[in-house]
C-alpha cells in the first residue's frame, strides 16, 4: 500500500520549471521531499489521516525562490533601524533618521540603511553637514543602498578616526572631510557597528521572515566578520531557521576556514558552506567600479581596484587549493575582464563552478568567455531600476547605460544565470519584473527564463540542482504559491505570495 503524503498541495497550477510549459494539478510531499506530481485526482489517493491538504484554488505553484546574492544581516538592520530606501529626497531621508533618533536610547548609534541619492533632485550623497542636523547624542550613520558608500556625522567621524584616508572623501582642494566614506572605509564602519550574537539573531529572524513572505526558500548569504554563521547554525539546531542558507564567506575568512577543515559544500540540513567571496572593484553609484573608459560625470576617473588582478589570482589559487568555489564581485568592464581572465586560466579540473557577481558592464568578449568556461553569472535584474535614458546609469555612464546588465545577451550566449537581489530589494518578483520589462531588448528575458534564473539557476550556482530548483519527485519540497500567474500579469512585481514551503513545512501562509 502506498504511504500517505505529509503535505498535499492540490487544485493548483504547478509549473515544474523542469521543462517548458510542464504543468500539473497537484504535488505530494513526504518527509521533506516531493514524492509525486500529477493530477489532483491521482494524488488524492495519497491523502491520509495525518496529511495536511492545502487547496490553493487554482493558484500558481512554483519551486521556491533562490536568492543567489544576499546580505541578510544588513537587510535585518534596514528593517530594524531607519529604512531609507524609497526616500524621495534628502529631507525625507533625514526625517526618517530624526524619527529613529527619537526611538533610541541616549548615546546609542542612529543608523539608517538603503538611501539612494540617484533618485533625488540634487543627486548627491548625504554628508556630515546633513547628518549633524539630526543632533543626536550618539553617532549618526547612513548607508547607501549599494553598501559601498557610507555617510557619517561629526560624532561618527570622531569615533572612526582611523579609516584609510584614500577612502575618505574631502571637500574641494582637499578641504574638510565631507562625512562620505567608500569601500574599505565603508566596510570598517559597517564592521564597527555590527551587533553581537544576540542582536544578530534578532536581525536574522526579522530578515528571514521578510524573505519567506516573498517566497524565498534559499539564500546565498555573503558573510563577513560577523556572528551570522554561528547564529544561522544555532537557529537551525533550535528549529527556528525557516530557509536554507549557503554561506559565502568573504576572502578574509579563508585561512580560518582552511584551518578548521571546511570547504565548499560542507554541511547538511539547512546550512552549508558556499564560496569564498572577493571584491575586485566597487560600485557604479560610488564611482568606484573599475571601468574601461572614464565616467561620463567624472571624466578623469575610471574607478578603483579593491582587490587588484594579481592579488585576486593569488586568492583564487589559494581558494581552489583548499577546495573552495570563488565568487568574485566585478562590476566595471575592466574588473569583469580581469576576473574572466583569471578564471579562464584554470584547467578543467580546477574550475569548481566559479561565479562572477554582478557583471554589470560585461563586454561581448567577456560574455562569450564566461559561457565558454562555464562561469556562473550571479546577476541582479532589479538593478535595471537604474537603467534608462535618465537615472544613475545614464548619469554615470552616458550612452553606455544600454550596455548594463544585458541579460538577453548573456542567456543567448549560453551563460548560466543565477538571479539574486543584493537586497535592493529582496523580492524575487520585483527582479523578475525588471528582467521581463527592462528598457532594451538586450536586457530582457521572457517570464520562464527569469523564473528559472531565480530557481534552478540559483540551485546550480550552489551545486544544488539535484536537490532544488524544480518541482520534481526526489527534490526537496521547497515551494511558493502565487495568487496570480506571472505569465498573464502586466504587473508581476505586484503579485502576492500566498504560501511558502521549506522542506515540506509551511513557513509563511498569507492566505
């Protein structure tokens, strides 16, 4: 006699995403795995005494979304502290910081995350002068959305008085500090404000709840000098972790990881070791992405190296020797070329599915070599929010904005695409909408391609294509139920997530 299912999702439009247009009416789950997909009639025979039956009334069921590039601790900070994303101008951002200052104890830091000056009329960063108007007893710090630029008030500048001077911005002709710091100085500020383990647990619980509400069942989290890895494992051991976590450790963790005997894919259950993450350049918003030609709005600048080509090759050699996949942040064309050059020199036996993160300005030759060498492009379709004839990309790059995030060109070349959000924002349906409705044909995918990049593509980037990414017997039961079909919707970003299932357990029910 066939054993009953633990969970039966029925009266559904199940898109497996394993093959084009493959749909079923129901999916059955037992002990955290999908055991059958098929008609509602056939699977009704698996309804037992203890089966939880979820009738979704014809709604769409997909594999759970995999966000291949996140910073969940920083998402948690944005949700807990002042959320500056969406602020339409400097005054609104400062008002939100004022409100946060009123809510914190005396001398505690006043923190805000996610401001984007590119949508403001004046298009300039928050400065020391701006933040001093908060008049808080403790330091005031505002983090730009890309994490590569941080703004500090005078108190914060006094506290962080040993930042690398080359990353501290000064006024005209080397005048006073503006309060704006970038790259390594920005990292140092974020590290200095990191919470302890108890605070981290609160942040990650908040962030994972936000992720589950948006259908995210797996994250590839970029972790650096924090208690997050320990906290994730503690949450998993206590049964409080409601998504899968792949830990992509920053390069400065490599020696410690080697010493403890870890390597890529170690771990089981919900938490596994991922890649070694390295920067090579900065961001377009910070004018620190390393470009081939100068910035349109700064004709003497081409950005900077955070980790130069020679140092990156050394890191790559060390990581590969220790058994690690590498995930390299590269945005500007010169940085992308340097990473592709380094990866392309590997022998077949020495290419453990390396990744390039962002690749916003990958040229045609680089794209073809990414495809030829089997490099995974971990890209963010929601970055198209800055594309178009006006906006950040046009301001920084001029007509080169059309050459950013060319998803169609990448897909046509045969590149393995893994979609992530970089938490800008963490919402896969927003990313899918941007991929489908991008400004130019070279930047667009169709709905199925975009959804596969947010499911099977992320699974492949994490060596999980045999466990995750499609709705198929034998796969882990990670599912999301949507209230409308993205194939039929004109407003994909506004589709609501109704149900999220991780390992057969309902972790979010919005019905």
